[in-house]
């Protein structure tokens, strides 16, 4: 099967004047490779380990996910859309993130990726998969051929009266305060000490392309330190980011995001979670990169998860935006970003992690990047 080439039309810049006055500088990262091994078409699922599956299930239901399957040692969760289960939680001693599973267009793509990596193709449910590891050491599975369960019933988006175009007449708006209906898994955000190599790997191996880059103002010459990557679906629209990665002193999971139908689902769902004693991390607001209306929470195992609605969709013609990384640049509107979201509350564990990262010569972290990152998160 011939690998699809990037669009021949010149990419368009929709970011100019919005994210950065300068945009990309000459010779900066193009945000894509010409001939990737394959082009994944979506993010399929995330795997976690947690010690208490009953507690995990209670939170998942309150958050708006639907239980697809439950055994003594595994909890499988889905959204309302016709898609394979999006979250799988395995019973284990300590809570941790295992890794993401991306969806390939075909089994032949899975086989091509396996040959490129020197890995084996293995049966996986109704399909086939290859298990890889990115340069950060994070396990990455790519699968194709999975059957999709049927869609579930859900509330339609609300009709809104806007300006001179009212559409809702003689009908009050009454949204139930209940668990929102999660439609699907949208994206995962990862932190890595080896950002440049990890970025190159996801572009080459999985064919992802960059929607937005963030850089450190004092270290622009070192290139980007965060990237929002989307699937390259050609002329078909794709989520602004399926994967986001940023440079930091540790490697692993930051948060995952789940789409709900509209702003009222985000807001009413947040009230529902608050009433049940869960802790909001940050929200409600609207992001800049991706434009999502967001609301962030911690589950009982301190994993951060996001409800979102109204995210950007880009086709393959848009080139990356460039903007300085800063705490104040994370949202168009909303409450000030919390230290809890940024992970900047000092602790002995954080200091130990930072010192370990500085000692490893294979990392992209040094004292200058630590200073620049601290400055950006205080801006």
C-alpha cells in the first residue's frame, strides 16, 4: 500500500496575529516529515493501572464514561459514539499510566510499522497490533481491524439564541445537573525529558503533524519545547491535537481529555462532580491552542482528566502556529491557571526528579531550560 504524501498545496497560516506576531522563523521546525512510515487515523485508547477498580468505576461513571466490560481485574470504559472502548483500567498495586494506543488505517499499516521497528505483529481483540516504545520509553501500541460497538443514545447539543438569529422560541433551557455524557476520548498530553527525539519519532513513525508549537522566550534558538500534534487525514478535518507533548523534568502522563457535546455539558457536569466531592484543578475556560472549552479534574488516584467541547478541527493544509510558552497564554478566558494544573507546587519528590533529569546527559533538560521553564510558568 502506497504511503499517502502530504498535500501538495502550500500550507496556510491561520495563526498569524493570533498566537504570535512573528510566526515561524526561517529554518525552524516544519512540523511534519515528507514520508512517514504510516499515518495513524486516531487515538484509540489509554491504559492505566489502579489499585481500586470499584473506586475507579464510581469516578468514571460520575465523569460521564460508560462501563463496557468489568471483570475482577479489568475495567473497560467507552463513550457514546460508535468507537472501541477508550479507557482500560487494570488492577495493580500502584496507580500509573501504561501508555496510549493509536489506530492505524489498515492492518497492512500495522505490519509496515512493525517491519520498520523490528517488532512483531500480535493479535489484539478482533484486530492486530504492534507494541513499540517512543524515545522517552513510553509504551505505544498501534492497532487496526478492531470492531466498533454501536453508538449509544445521548443528549443533542442545545439550540442557542444568538444575536439576530434566535432559534429557540417559547422553550426554556433546562439542563439536568447530572454526569455529562462523554462522547469520546479526544487527546492525551505527555511530558518528556527527551522532547526533540520524541517529537521526531511521532512525526516519522506515526505520521502526526504539528498544529502549534510553543517555545521558551529566552531560548527560541533551541526550537520548540511543546507541540500539539494532530492526525494527518488529508482534506478531512482532524482534532487540533490528538497528542500534545512538552519538555519537562520527568517523563509520563500529564492529562487526558474527553469530549462532551457542548458548554452546558461541561458546566453542568462540573457542578455534578463538585457535589460529589471531587477536586477541580482548573476551569472553566477556553484554551488558545485548540480553542477547547475546558474543565480539569483529578480522579481519586490523582490522575488529571479534562472535559472539553468545541475544539478546533484542521485539515492537512494548515502549517504550525508558533507562540511563546507561558502560564497566561494557556487560555483566552477563564480563571487564572492554578499551580495545581501547572504542577509547580514544590515538593521533595519534584526536586529529586529535577536533579535526576539534570544529571542525565541524554536529556534535553539543563539549568538554562529549567530557569526558562520556571519563568514561563510564572508569566
